[in-house]
């Protein structure tokens, strides 16, 4: 008999499915092409008191995908409502990577939060963060290890399903521990114990937040390039462009070599960040080259 459940962990060849009573079952897939990800709602069949088989992935409201080695889409997580992008003074922020995350979030219509961690080591935020605040992205300055500035961030994660992303070394694990506490270790231990002998390498895990909402930890998004079907869509991912694109001479303007471009005029006037515009051009070129190869 089929039941509905939620995928809360993804292993190499298995997933952990949570039923309506919040009990978790280690499940295999009914067929090879069935590839559920964390956040998916699925139909599954119980095969024992702790195991089951996923038979169907239910329609996704949202899917976060990255470019795979073959130039196609690799879905990382499903049915999200926001990205939590973590950075720090050290390692030096990769602003292009942050712009790629933000672009991806805009294209799938999810919110984004920008979190500057390790505030205790340097209280002065990078000047670039003001660019994000000016275009409406919430920016939080915190110290996960010291517990500084966590309350406003935790509040804005309530009743959301978030995924935490960012470069290695910025303190994502410390932030997870600060937000979830011992729950993280307990859930991970139980999931791996259930999956013993079954390729237990975890690619993604969902945790319940104390005051509601979920947080997904997915190591697969450390070096992230969004999967974008057409380069022309990238401008949608740069939200500040929307106020000026109607001032372009050509309706199909891609804001590069065209004359009388509203976006380029806005950059000259200081209305749009030139650095952000460079990220746009870089991502456009990268996407076009990838499409050409496939």
C-alpha cells in the first residue's frame, strides 16, 4: 500500500523518508531513473518496520539545480522557500559565487538571506555588503561560535524551508550547530545507523528548527554554478535590472554591446553596481559557452 512521505536525507543509493508520524524509514528506489532529493514529497511502500521503497516523486513546487559535468541539470533540493548564503572575512568572499546563488534563487522565485559569520574576529563588514542591502537583500552579521546576532536570523528562518550554502571554511557547520544544537548530531547518527552497510555517504540532510521550519545542509553546493537553460534568462536573476530594462532601446537587449541600453546607463549613473554587472556578464558568458558545448 502506497503512503506519502517527505525525503529528509539523501545517501548515495538510498533516501530517508519521514512518514506523517515523523518516523523515518530507509528506502531504496523502485527503479534506477527515480532520483528523489531532500525536500521531495514522495509515494512509497513500507517493506519492514524500518525500510521501504520509493515508487513515485510527487510534483515539485521549486527545485534548486546546479550544472553537472555533462552540462545538464542536477537537482540538489526541492520545495525550498529560501537560500541562506553564508560568508566570512576569511576565507576571502567569492562575490561571483554569491551572485550565482542569488541569481539561482531569483530564477526559482525563492528568498535569499546573506549571513556574514565570524563577526567576533572582525566587526567591520565588507563594503560590498552594502550593495546587497541597497537592492533589498537582508544581511545578517553574526558569530555562530559566540552566539552573536543569531536571534534575528533564526526568526527569519521560522516557517521556511531553507538550504544553507557557501564556501568551505565560512562556518556553515558552526551555524548549523548554533541554530539546531545537539539535534544535528543525533539526527545524523540515527540516519547513518539506519543505513549501516548501505553506502552511508550522506549528500544532503534536513533538520527541524526549534521554532518551526526546516534547514537543509547539502555539501554539494559549495562550488555552485546554476543550471540555466537560456543565457537570456540570467538578467531576471539580477533583480536590480528590472527597474531599468524597459529603458533599453531594444526589447531583446542583453545589456552588453547594444546601444542605448538602460542597464548600462544606470551603471554610469551609479544606480546599478558595476561589480554586479560584471558578475552578470561573466555568468552570461559561462552559460553560453556551456550550452555551445552540449
